[in-house]
C-alpha cells in the first residue's frame, strides 16, 4: 500500500469515527503529546509503530522510545502519521462522541470517565477536538499530570511492600529448611527405634512360643530353660519402653509434618503474594517510565524528573533537601563539596545533573571555582546561592519554574 493509499485509509477512519472536524496527532496541543504517547500507547504498541515506520530500535530503552514518538508530533511525517492512524483505529469509535458535546458537558463526561478509571478513549477524543478553552485544557492536563505523580507514589509503596515480602519470604524458607532437617532426623530416629522394636517383638514372640511349648512338654530341669521368667520380664519391659518411645516419636513426626504443612501453605501464599506484587511493581514501574517524560508545556517542566545536584550545604540536611526536591517531582544528587578525593566524582555527578546548586557560605573557594568551571565545561546551569537554607534552594527552583 503506497503513501497516498495510507493517507486515504487514515482519512476514512478518522472521518468515520469523528467526522471531518477532528485534529490529527501532529495537530493536537503540544501539552498533550507526551501523555497521549505515554498513556494511549502500550510499550508493545510503541515498538510495533516504530518497526512499521522502519525506525531501528537497537539499544533504545523505554524512555528513549517514548521521547522519539513524542518528538515526531511536531509535524506530519511518516512516524506521526502512523501514530495518528493507529490511535484512530484503536479509539475512534469509543472517542468520537466526545466531539459532539459542548465544553461543559465534555468536562462532566471526562470527570466521570476519570473517576471510573476507563478514560483513555475519552482522553483521545478530547485532545482531538477542534476547539477547547485554555481553562479546559489545563484541567484535563492537570488531572492527567497528577495521575502520573500518583503512579510514582504507588510504585514507591509497591517497592517497599515488595522488599518487606521478600524478607518474609526469605524467613519462611529458612524455617522450612530447619523444619525439614529436624523432620529428617526424627524420621531417622523413628526408623531406628522401629527396627529395634521389631527385633524385640520377634525375640519376645520366640520366647513366648518356647515357653508355651515347654508348658506342654514334661518338666525339664530348670538349667535346660533357654530364658527365665525374669529375663522374659526384662524383655517385656524393654519392649514396652521402645514401644512408648516409638509412639512419642510417631507423635513428634506427625506434629512436625503438620507444622511443615502449615509453613508450606504459608510459603505458597507468600510466593503468590510476592509474584503478584512483583508484577504490580513491574507494571507500575513500566507505566512510570512511559509517563515520566514532560513536554516543555508541562507546568513543572523545569523540575519534573530533573536531576538536581547540590554541592556542599549541610550534610545532615540532605534528607530535607531530598524531600523538598522530590515533592516537586525532581531527583536529588548530593555531593559534600570536599575536594580531597579529586574532582572525578564531582565531575561525574555534575555531568548527570540537569541543575547544579552551590551555596557559597559553606564551600571552599576552590570548590566554588571548580563547580563554576565544570558547569561551563559541560554546559550545565549552575546557581551559586548565598546560603544553604531550604528557602534558598526553594527560591532558586521556583524561579526556574516561572
């Protein structure tokens, strides 16, 4: 099928789904490009679209694939055309009714779809409307953007629970191993006592048989008896003791088998919970990767998912710096500012960073100069702050977001 036929097919699908009054992917508002790719296309669908467009995927991770698809939305091209065609095929029939509402009704329907958790088709229908006020756009975008942060928070909770369950799982396995070893030893002791008991029973039965036969035969001088009554009594007592010990071991073995069965059941439940949570965490993490990129129109673009390097400051305040930056959607990397180990570690951290903060009142002159020089060398924005306070950090980050 040539390019003209592809265009005709896309036009027919779009017109059938929503009429001619609908935007194409490359025509939608730039603020919606990132969430459309991240939410409306699964990871496998993104890969399939790139393959059909003939774009090599070797060594590309999920984030790089996401960025490539978002970047294609700037104009009509082979990739943006295929994205548009796929999304209209996927959501056309379900999304077209969002074009027929006036804006207030559209927003009411959107809120209901979002509350129910089934809002992807409605989202595609909304972003392809020809007309929508800025207020409505920012309500839609704000809802979607905050849902990404909630996904990140849920992923963090899932990771914490996963670590906890892994600890429980490991502890249960150790207990199972210990119980198994104890059970094997008990079984070994039980088998040995059962063997001895069988020998004693056999000996006792032989003696009883001999005694009965002697009772039926003429009296024989005592010195010809093979066993005396006292010896038989001792054999009986020994047999009773072995029988009692065997019974105790049988009870212990049964008790251990019951305990092992209970632990095995608990272990199976832990394994199932562990597997389920691992899948949930992987899904959440994958979704987080797909949704972690912000466009330049994102209200938190200057901080969201940005790596903030703080050089110096007060080491004990690192946790407070981290909470402040992560609350805004950023990631903190902290360097104490000491130069005694050379600049390699500092330079490595600075190369990874998107923003560098350096309080001058708690860094040496050499450290401040080094940060400035490295910032120029690697073209990184460096902010020299008067002090190390949280308000100073917040002020710099806020100024970048405005």
